[in-house]
């Protein structure tokens, strides 16, 4: 078991290195990966921003950035799916199959190398955010924890899309397939609008949605949530400030723990599922 | 030690309702070359994919290097090298990076992977191109790199699936030279091809395969003998010449003379080789038959194939797709 894990990591690293070389040789993809989060930041901040009030006197742009972070890393998983689907069509996969390498290595390599996309896009977004009025108000350690949580969640989620990538017949299908999964997850969440503005059933979904949890955790760690302790809500309300109703769902009270639970569940389900599907596809 | 490096019994594989393999038996003794010869869709690629553990057979058994492919596929992979008709190399990596990666995945270690990569590039005439991305390679260079990839771990058994399909004549001859050198080095090789000439040149033993089944087996010479000896082909200038030429050749022929009126050509099985050819030409000349073309032909494996299957081993319109159903 330990030996298998070690081989999986070692072979995965070799495959990841191959993917990184490709990123370097075909940097066009990277440009698009980095452009889209900037687009989203600007779109939401300046187009919808005026119409959405996060409440508690918080600036919408400050509220928004953590949501965009989560949305972007979730969307980033699409690249993993597309990359996987593309790999399966290429001649090189026959070579991989005929080698005595770990059967999970192609998946491990793909998901690991795609972390690069996420690290870069989070970095670009953070810069964009800081320019338009986002601020990190928490401690340094909290901020690092927030980034780590985002990347951890994105890594886990990339296994979901890797699995989808193995199921689809060609990389072209991936964008539509992922859209079906990712759109409801990111939009029925607190990523772009405060959670107390959803109607009843959607609010329940949003509260327990892992995307909300990761967003909430990031906001908490970056210090982007309204601090209403010791403030007279009535006075604020009199000043015309909307007071958000805090969610009492456990997931929203303990967003870091709840996010980590999701990371574990996703990995526990989708790693074995994907490896099995890889073997099956490989032996067809 | 088991002397048969590849041994397969009754391999069966279906793709839906298509029976790609229909009880194929194979045996390849150590240090020999077996050619699986057949047209597209005959089941050659399917056979190779099963023997190299890329595909599971529906029925039958096989052992490669003495290891059962069904129960121990991973150990089989440690002992084999595969080079397919679709060059299994990464386009974006350089030739060197491709070979180094394969070495690492065979777990040769960093040092050995690197030195082996350089050594193979040198050997396959890719030293100059070694640090260029494969995207820039010609078809022949890709195939050579792919073959080099199959040799990284110095496998006991090598599988080459249509190594020259799609190559230009120059690329084909180069590839043959490379393969012949491997054979001289004592590699056990299973090779699939739809080119009779290729099987003739490279293989010790040939299995002719059609519709997933072996329909003949033997050395190139034995197979040729099976369809008979040499013959004379004559093409005449006008239709009017045909009957006279037919009569003359019939006197000399060892069997029935075939007349193709459309092409104005005649084929006569003969014995006696060049002597008979000269005699035939003298008589044709004396009878004032205007001959456009004449030749003494030894049987090719195409003739063998035609005789065995009733159809030519011509590549189908779909050059390569037939065997690979995904």
C-alpha cells in the first residue's frame, strides 16, 4: 500500500513535469486562464456591484473578492477536465498504458500540474482586488490559511472534473458538461450575493453549498465580514445600513471545518472513482 | 526457461457485434521475428493491444516472457516494449524529454534515464533533433522516436504495430534498417503489417490473419511455395494480339494461362525461369505479336494473400482506423 502510494506520487510527479513543460511551450492557455478572473472581478465590481448590498456597511468590492476567488478556483477545475479528456485522446496515453507505471499517475500528474493555474490566477485576482479596493484585514497567518484552503479545495474539486473529463468523449464536451455542475454551485452560493437574500429553499442549499463554505471561510480569514459586535444595529439601520441576518447553519458557523470536510469527502469519492474509470477507459 | 517468448491460445475479442479476434493462436520463439500479416480490420492491432495488456481479451489465454497477461499485466509491462502505428510520443516535449520521461516511468532513475535517452537519440539518428519539440518532427522521425521509446528499458520482447504505415518510401527503408539492426541484436519481435514486402524482408515466420483468425503460417518461402512457382506476365499492344499470345504461352505454361482482356495482359505459370522466358519471347516475336511489356515474376506475398483469402490485402480507404475502436 505504502509502496503503491509512493509510486503513484513519483510517477505522478513525472507526468506533472510533462504537463508543466506544455504550459511553458503553449502559454496561450495561461493567458486566458488569467484573463477570465480579471474580467469577473471587473464585471461584478462595476456592473452588478452597485445593485448588491452585502450589508453591515461592508463595501461590495471587499465582499466580492473572496467569492471570486472561490468561483475562479472552481472554474479552474474545468481545465483539469479538459486536459484529462485531451490526454485520453492523444497517442501518448498508449505509451503510458504500456508502461509499468502507476495507474493513477496520469490523474495525479494532471491535478498537481493544474495547481499552477490556480496559484497564478489567485495571485492575479488578489492584485486586481487590491487595486479596486479589496483589503486583507486579518492576520498574515489567517490570510495564508485562506489561500491554502482555497487551493486545497480547488485541488479536491479538480478530481471531480478529472472524472468528468474521463467520461466525456472529447475535450469539446467538457465546457458544457462542467457548466452544468459549476454554474449552480457558484451562483447559488454566497459568492456574489449575501446569503440572507436568497428565498427559503435556495438559502438552505446556499448555506450547505461547499462553495459558500469556502467563500465564508475566506471572508472570515481575510477579515472581510462585517463586524457588528459592540455596534448598535438600530443606529446603523437608522443611517440606512442594511443589517444582514447571520445564518445559523452549522456550515456557516464553522466554514473552515465544513470546507475541510468537503475536501476529504470529494477526494475520498473521486480519487478512487477516477482511477477506476481511467483503468476502464484505458482497457477499452 | 520457456523458449516461447510470446504464446497465445484462442484469443477472442468482440467490439459490439464485430468479432475482431476469432480464436487466434500465436507462438513466437525467443530471438525470432513473427509478422502478423493481414489487411485492415483483420485484427492485427487488436492482437497486439491484447498481448501488450492495453486491452483485455474476451476469451483465450496468453503469456508474454512467461508471464500471464491476464493475472499479471503489470509485470508483463515491465518486460515489453510497444511501438504503435500512432506514434505514442508527446508533441510538446522534445525527443529527449520524451525518452527521459519514459525512462523515469520505467523507474530507471534519473541518471540512467538521461544517459539512455541520449544514447537512443544518437542511435536512431535523432541527435540533432533531440532538443526540438516533437511537433517539428517528420512522420518518420516520430516513428523512430516512438520506437526508441519502446526500447528505453531494453525489453525482452518488442511489439511493433504497423511500424511503417503512412511513411514515405524513404522513411520506410530507414525504418527497415533500424528494425533489422534490432533483429541482429537478438530481439524477439512481433510485428504487424499489411505490406507483404515488409513481412518478407523482416520476419522469420509469418502468420497470415484475416477476419480475426490465422489462415496460414510459415516462412515467406513456404507460403510462396503454397501458391506455386514463378510466372510470366505479358502485355500486348492490341486486342488482336491476345489470342495468338495466349496460344503460345499455353504451350509453355505449367498451368492455366490467365487472360485479362481489359488490361491486354496474360499471366502464365511456368517452370524453368529465364530459359522459359527467352523461349516465350522468341516464339512471340516469330508470331509477330507486338509485346508492350514482359516479365518473369516470382510470387509475392500479395499472391499468397490473394490465393488464401480470395481478396487482395489492399489497405482500406480508412487507412488506419479499422482496428482501433474507442
